C-alpha cells in the first residue's frame, strides 16, 4: 500500500541524514520539498541530493513565510490535497524537512491534513541544537538539570522566565529578534555563558563562544541558534 512519509534531514550536513531516512528516500516515487521563496533553493533538497535516485519525481512547493494565517493555511491545504491525490494513485510520497519533523516543522501542518486520508509514517531527524551540543562536546543537561527550547520570537516575559528557571535555554531563530535577546541576556548577566552557532554543520558554520561583543545591528544567518549554559563556564 502506498504511503506518505515525513523525513527529517538533519541540520545541514548530508552525512547527518539517518540511515532510515536514506532508505525511505530510495523507496519513494515522489519527493516534495519546501521552497521558502518562489524560485529559491531548498536547503533540505540540497542535503538529501546525494541519496536521490535518478528517476525520482521532485515537486518543489512554496510555503509562504508570512504572518497571515489564512495565506499559510491555503498553501498547506493545496499541497496536502496534492499529496493525498498522489498517494491515492499508488505513489509512495515523501516530504523532507530540516532538523527533526516534530520540532518547529511545517511538515506537521501537512501531516494533520493527510492523516485519515492516507497511511503515514514519520522518520526522525537530528535537530540543530542536539547536533550543536555534540559538535561542541558540551552536554545540554546533566543529572537533575533541565532545559527549555524556545523560538526567540516568543513573548519577552516567557523568555525571561525560562532564563531564570532552566539550567540550559536553547533559543531558535535568534536572527529575527536579536536586540530583544541580547537585552534579556545582558540583564541576566548571561552573555559570557551563551554560545551562538550559525549554519550548524554546514560549510558556512560560525561558532561564537561568549557573545559579549555581539551588537544589536549584527546580521546573522536565519539558521542561527543560541544555547545559554547557566551551569557551564567557558
């Protein structure tokens, strides 16, 4: 029976795609890839390209990065309907997504729409922040420590509470809220205990240990993550 698969590609390095992810890619007939900008290049597609078979049909689909929910829902509905039609025609279909499919992924909106219509399976991927911790060889948590993962776009009070309550705080998408994040970290005296990683595991990766010199005007890659280690000294 044909099936719809969601595959996490990992953060950027093609070698970090899981063995199961590679196997599934070799089984599918159609691959859907996210296109953040019309005509733009898909990072997820670049990651999996070494593992794609020659006769694979690739469908790049645009996912609007806008604040208007109706616009995004219309895109999700249309792409989900197309996926359902492909699977019902007997095609094995996959959608690839950066990192892990269950962490801040557009894939989930498609999954919600196709479940109950076709059979589905999701293949885990390596998240950017776990890859960063392993690359740096600094544990996110030990013993009875705790950690939180938040998008930097969240409410200031929530981020402040997380910085006060948790041993380690992971802040995603910091490029779009840098002034706010720097102010909060400065207030908590945590700039020295923060590691900034842009383009994790990619050729363009940049790592900054201690961000005291980082300014509000700095231009960061969209794929930038901060890990605040309250219990570690660098």
